[in-house]
């Protein structure tokens, strides 16, 4: 894993893709490099802001880290995100997010 993280770190200098950053975020999270994982997850969102799955990945990261304030922020972002072409996946993500948000609001209060 550490070797993969080093190679991706070098690769990100020469090739910028949301898939590369998503993979890097996942690896950094597994290696417990949480600050770098968070940066990579956010980079994916800013590269392609209209993808709900990227926001869902960041939300899952914050839930795993027990960062309630950021989890609530990104959950609201997903719920209020405009959907141009509704699909089964977007409906599932939004429904799951609503359930998560209701649980987080109970914990946060």
C-alpha cells in the first residue's frame, strides 16, 4: 500500500484525473493518512462538482472519522444537489444520505 501511495503521489504531478485522486484518497485512508485522504476526496469533488458519488465518498469518510459537523455539511450538499437526470443510483444515494443526516442530527443535538 505504501508503495502504491508513493507512486500515485508522483503520478498526480503529471496526470490529473478524478479517478487517480479517488484511488489515492482510498489508499491514503487505508494507510491512516487522513489529512491527505481528505484533500484527495475534496480534489475529486472540485474536479467534477456535479458527481453525487464523489460527495457520498467524502461523506462516508467523515462518518468513519466521526467528524459530525463536516458530515452534516456534505450530507446537506448531497440532498440539495440538483439532479438533471434522475437515476436509480442518485435516488439511492439521496435516500441513504437522508437517513444518515437524520441520525447525525440526533447525535449532534
